[in-house]
């Protein structure tokens, strides 16, 4: 996430029920990479060559040991447009007759299957229950890319219909080597003008997170490894940003690992925009059982540490809500989450009940006008403050707050309830676990190298070459 976004905290909300598999799948040697290459010669207005000339070229393997990742670049789509400077091949995944098509392609799905229509009137209908991949033709050589809904992506791209939802919607998944993916994350996560060392620290964290989540996805047979938004890591697509490309090359294959108490293996290297001076603890925010024991890893627990994000725009901030509105939002979140806060009366106070060793709030006590109190974690409270509220008829009373002046941006909060108004004072932006992007920027400006930064952000973790 670019600084100023919520980071990757929301990802765990949607994945608590997913299991954690063996680390043995982490570096599977079988990869699906770029298919064939681009050419600057337009295919518009030319005759379609023989189908045999358009069969996809053999996949270009990533360098030895480098895994691939499958990134869901579009979720629950109803249509999509795929462009390329060369002809394209559409074919069922796992085998089946390929179709040579002239871009741009329009993708739709229905209960009957995937329909791919090209620019010269050809229509390729693929049967129900079949995923379909789109690749570059084999008439040129070298690396290639597609443009999917305006964003450059590496080939191949797979169309995965949501058959359980009736087949009317689909996901688009781009498969690429990890080192092709990382620059697209860096270009989205950091500002282009930031120092190289901050890009290098972010590259290691992003690669570690990606490989960790890849292992979880493969062990649970999910059809993608990573989301392309802040549910995992924001991903730009293919990028030419020099800092992103250079930082990826200079840290190639480097990941954070843990060998101490708790689960061993590649670290799920969380990060957020602004820590506000007090690091958070993964074990205090997210579940730690039923396959989520990785949140117990010691490098992810909030400890007192030096920080350098005081110049960040959201190092300190405040906003205000009406008491009735905030009460309704807390209750709405409680109903969705099955939490006791759903039963509170009008809000009277919200107090810090417990802090971690870095002084960051961990547990809050919410008290209503009757004197009834319930407890909430800091992250639960942050999410609840931004939750939308519907009327009994389904009308939207208060929309979800995703940005703007009333957005509760982090989980290090102080509340002052004064009659009809609530003043909320906050520190930082995001969950505060692991790397702080604005701290990394300032550390780099002070001359610190990325290895030293990572020791600060993930104390006790090891920096190792995964491939």
C-alpha cells in the first residue's frame, strides 16, 4: 500500500479460516512463467497466420530455484479487456484446442462457460467448468506482456469463472516469477522519490510476505496466491520505476526467516505506513491458533524500538464523530462479527485497558450509558469505527469510512466522549506491525542500510537467500 493506506491488516480478516501448510511447498521448482514475446508490429489489419504458427512458445523458466506467484489482478469481474501488440492464444487450462485471436479481446463468462471475443469478430466459446488461459503467440521471441484493463501484466493470464456463484463472474489471475512481481509491489507501496535503502528494505519484506502467503495458498489449493490490493500487498503491475527494479535486483532472493521460539520458516513480514512511534504485536491483533500460529513469531511482536516517522503526515492526527453514529457503527460491526459490543446502549466511554511493552494499546474497554462494559482489541475497534450501518429496511444510514477526514486510520487511539461528540486522537497509519515505511524513509535519509533497518523492524529475524 502506498503510504497513507491501511496496509495489509485487512488480509487476515478474510483468511482466518484458511490453513497453514508445510513450508516444503514454498520453493516448488515447477513454475509457470512468461509465455512468448512482444513485437512492435501491430496485428491489426493483417491476415491471421496458420494456427500452428500461433501455438504458445514453451514457457520461459525463471532462473533456477525462483518460484512463481499467482496474483489475482481482478476479482469478481463481469467483463475484462485484454490487449497486446501481437496475436493472442486462448486455450483451456490443462489442455484443449487453442484459438488464435486478434486483440483486443473482450472476456465474459456465463453458465455456459468462458466467451472470448476478438477485434475482428471471432468468438471463442469454451465449455463450462473450464478455466481459460490467455498467452502471447509464438511468432516472436523474448519476454512479453499483456495489458489487462489498462494495466501492463506479464503473460499468461488465467480466466477463472466463479462457478459456485453461477458462472456470471470471474477472477483474472496473472502468473509470474517472484522477482517480476516484487517491482510492481514497490512501485505501489513507496513514493518514487524515496531513498534506495527504503526500497531495498521494502523489497525484502514484500518478498518474505509473498512467499509465506504463497505457501499457505498452495497448501489449501486456492487458485491464486496473492491479492493485488491491500488485502495482501498493493501491486501496480509491470513497472519501469528504476528504484523498484534496482532494489529488487540488489536484494534478489533475500527473505526474512525465524529460527527462535515459535514457528520456524519464512517470516510473514508485515508492514504498514506509519507506526506513530509505538510498534504493534501480531499476536495481539490477529489470531494465533488453527493454522495462524505464525503470528506468534517473536520478530513480529511489538517491542520498544527507535523510530523516525515524526515527519510523516499522519504521525499524529485527530478526527471527530457524533456519539450516536459511533455507537451505531460499533453495534453494526458487533452484529457482523458476533461480538458482545452489538448489545451496547449509547456509548459513554472508551478507555485503554492494556498496552504492550512498547506502550501501544492492545485492549480497550467500551462502556455504555447503563454502565455495561465490553472489551475489544485495538484492531477490532479500528475496523468497527469505520464499519457501515444499514437501516432495518436495508437503506444505508452511515456508509463505510474508507478515507477522508473522519477515517480512523490506525489502532493506536485515544477517545474522549463529550455528550453528543467523540474526539478521536490517533498515532500513525495502519496496524503498526513490522516495517514502518516512513521510518524506513527517514532511516535511509540518515544513511542507514536496509539490513540494519530490518534488524530494527524485525528483531531476531535472519536475512537469508531463499534461492
